C-alpha cells in the first residue's frame, strides 16, 4: 500500500486541487509583492470571507461527490472537523505571530508580506509532515499511540501554562544562531530578504522575521498534524484542511488582532480539544491494537471508536463555549486583570 492508501481523492483530483490552490496562493503573493501596504479592515474582511466560503464549498462538495473509503468514512464531516481544529490552533498561533512582529519591530505595511512568505514555508513543511505521517500510519498502527500520548501531554502542558506561554516566548536556536553568525543589517530594505550595503550582501531584518515565522510554524505542526490525524486518516483531507486554515491566517491576523486579547480562555479550550483528540487516538489504537505486550497483540474490545459526528460536535461546542466565556469574562475584568491572564498588552502596530 502506498502512503495515500485508499484515499478519497484520485491522483487526478490531487493534481487539480494542488494546482488550483497553489495558483490562488501564488496570485496572493504576486499582488502582495507588487504592492506592500497596510490592509484595511474591509479588504481583509472580504478576503477572509472568500477563503472561508471556499472552505465551506469544498466541504459541501465532498459531501456531494466523495464516497466513503477505508481511510475516510465521512469525508465532509472529517474535513470540517479537521479544518475547524486547524483554524482554532491557528488563532492561538497568532499570539506568537504578534509577538514576533513586535520583537522585530516590523513596519505595519510589511507585516502581511512577512506573514504570507512564512505561511508558504509552513505549508511546504506541513506537507512533508502530512506525507510522512500518512506513510507511518499505513505501515505502523502503533503510531496512533505516540500521536495520542503526545497530544495528551501537549494538552496538559497548555492547560498548566494558560496564556503564559506567549509571555515566555523565546527565539529558537536556529534563529539565534543565524542572528549571531550571518552578516546582517539592522536597516529595513522594503520586503527584501537580502540587501547590498558597502559592496557586501547582508541579511535584512525581513530575512530573520521570515526565518522565525517559518521555523515557529514548523513547531506548531508538531501539534496540528497529529491532531488532525486523530480526526481523519485520509492525507488528502489532512492536506486541504491545513491549506484552507493557512490561507486565511494572514487575513485573520489583521482582522482580529485586537480581539485576540479578549480570548482569555482560548488556551484552555484548545487544551481540552487536544486532550479529547489525544484520547480518541489512544482509543483508536487500542481498537486496532497490534502490539504484543498489550492484550496479547489483539484489539481491545471495550475500546470504542469515537464517531466523527461526535468529534465535530465536541469541536464546535468547545469553540463556542470558549469564545462566549472569554468575551463575557474579559468584559468583567479590568485591563490589569486581563494582563494577568493573557499577558500585558503589546503595541504591535509599528510605524
């Protein structure tokens, strides 16, 4: 069996989907590169509505045209569950993106260019994770144990830290190494990654911003890819759900930057979701167990497979409750109290 297994998508559908969605991304990059600017709320609102609409239409299309397969018993529901999960994780990631922009003092008009390049890099890296995950799952069913335990560990860690992880953000080792060892200039040269100064080719601040965004999103993939494989085993659905979530991330960054500070319980909601999906993966692993030291290598009869409709209901309910509780709770708090939960307000709009 190949890495794709009995996928809902044929090689032709894979090719068409990839070409169309990559073309959309390329068009977006081309427009941004031609005209770096600070987008208006109306502009990002329209673009975000288009991306969300496309995702909804794609999910409806799966409901109409896609037949259940060995790896996908309900393609449409699995896509919506995966897309919503990836999108909610992406919202949490925006906290880190805001801090990165603030730390590097990225001019407002260059922020969407940096985000778009970083998102494209993240898409490439997540694509590699998706295919590696699909191959591992097809060859070794016990991988679900590892995915499940990792998600439960991540959920516990996230719940304990709450909003404090944003305050404690530090540059990763690769970025610190690059900043110390690569020839660089502190002056901005538009959106260029390299600039020629005094006859020497130097790295610009934009280079380090893009490097930081790309490597940070690679770390995010360690959570998101196992999470979505807990909702579907079809790599086509995993890929498209990630792609649609990333396509709207840039617009979401500019549209709800202020709202993020009011989502005071977001980390706890995501911790619950990751824990739920982690338990779901472990139960699935027990249901298909092949490890000889667990129940003699036979499947555990009492371990149920949580149906996708229940997973989708839990995801929607958790996101709704988290959002409403956050908005109500933040209204009752003073600014100092909100700072204690989510960290002090940061000025992320730089001239």
